C-alpha cells in the first residue's frame, strides 16, 4: 500500500505532529534547553561550518548583503582549510578547525559540510547551547526537527529544539512557485523534471565540466572523475543514487520534504532529476494537478503576489526564466505558465532559482532571521 505522510523509520507521523500539536514528551532539562535556545541573542555570535565550500562562501556573503546583525563570526572547516582567510564586511576572518569544543560561546551555527559532519557535530553544538540551521539531509525528515522554507512555513521555526533543517535545493525552488498555487487551488500531485546545475554537486563537478569542454574543443580524450558519464555537451538523467523503486533519492525528496514543509501529507510527486551542463541555478518543469479549476491567468495573478518569486512570462518575446540570469539572484523566477492539456485542473510552469542561494545559503540566513523574531 502507498505510504501516506512522511515518515521516520518505524514511526508514522501525522500532520498534527508536524505542526507541533502532539510532540514527544519533554523533560525538565530539555524544556530548559528549549527555552535557552529560543532566547536568541539579537547580535548573535555565528559560526559557519563548512565555511570554505560553495554554500559556506554564499552564507558569508548573504549575511553581509542582508545586513544580518552578526555580533561575531567564526568560520569552521576541516583541518586542511585551517588558516585560510575569507572576507566579511571588509575584514579577513581566519578559518578555524571544526572540533568538538568549537561551539563554546556560539549562538547560531549554519552547517553546510555534508550529512556525516552534521550528524556528528550538530548535536554537540546544540549541547553547547547553540541553535543549528543544517543544510544537509541528516535531520530533514526527523519529527523533532522543523524543515523550513520561510515563504511557506516560517512559523515552524517556533517549535525547534536546537536544530532546524534547510530543504533540498530542488524542493525549495519548486515550492517557491508551487506552494502559493497550492494555497489558492489545492495541489494533490505533480509530475516534474529538474535541470540541475553542476555546482549542486560541488567544486569538483564544476572543474569536470570545464575540463571536459576544454578536452573536447582541443580534440583530446574526455576524462571523467565525478559523474558516471561525460557531462559536457550531454545531460544525465541521474542525480544522487537509485532506490529499489527506480527513482533516485533526490527525486523522492520532492514528495517527502514537500509533504513536511507544506503540511500536506497527501502530496504526491513523480519527479525525474536531470543533471545539465549549466554552472549554477536549477530549473524545474512542473505539471501540477489541482482541486479547483485553474487557468493561466488565475495562476499568474497568484504567482505575481508570491513572496520571493518573480514572474517572467512573455513567450512572444522569448522571455522566460533562465538559469544563467537567475545566478546570484535571491528571488526565484517562474514562467511558461499554461493550462496543462493532459490533466484536469492542471497547470504547467517552469521555475528557476539559484540553488546555492534560495536552495541553500539564502534560505538558511532567512531561517536565522526568523529566529531573531522569536
Ligand atoms: C544537487 N541537490 O544539485 C543537490 C545539491 N543540494 O545535486
């Protein structure tokens, strides 16, 4: 039977639980820790874990550009990055080693160093009195951890117990357009394909694309280290590893994370994730089915009011969202809005967004901004 609602292993979780109405019992110590975590210093000492990675660097820039009231900034990374200096507000901040004791005195830690680092160090940071915003998949589906896109479910930040999860980039960008439509018309299911940039895999994948282009242009044999096939002048219908169902882990994040973020346990998503030879910004082509009748005009009217979203939709002038122009933008963009000819109450759209920003660093900083309001 098809599972309803997102799950943690061995335990079904209802929407009411997601909303924090039925939570695991809290003992006195845990309550004291929660209260401590909710009294956020208004000029917090912030740590960035994974500071030298692509997302870490964007986190530093985003804190500065959004004038986040950083009291002090500590940059943490693995031993091999120790001593590197990164710029923040015109001064150099030297990277320190991520150790078990690194979180003493830190109020808020933004993690983007992979799931295994998060699993090891985020609980230690919480024990040290720090609130963690985690960009990995380690805690996203944990019932005790809110999973937040501020434009969709900012209020979920209120029930955190020390860790708040940032969603997968493709999910976050899709929901920026899908959620306002769901709120207005009631979305039950989507069919989608993603077009994911190589920077989603990391610096080595960017280097692989550049190297392969150079090899091809100069007639040398193509070499490969990161992807199972040549990515230059090609597209790969695989992002992440395959599950027994034939979907990849990345593809199922849309349904599982979408259910939790939208508080919509019945949401269904059939997705094909595709890696494309684009440097930066992911795009998603979506066909969505709604409870209520929907037209391109009624959808456009909703999307034009949606926070963090720009409508770029003038096909006659060849205007639609392009990943090239979404790079470095905080807002996502939606276009190609049209009634779906194969679904009842269906709508097709194309949404594009910078996955290092809305899909990672910006979303994490927006969550931090919500924490300051508690
Ligand atoms: C990717 N979802 O693009 C990843 C990045 N978080 O592969």
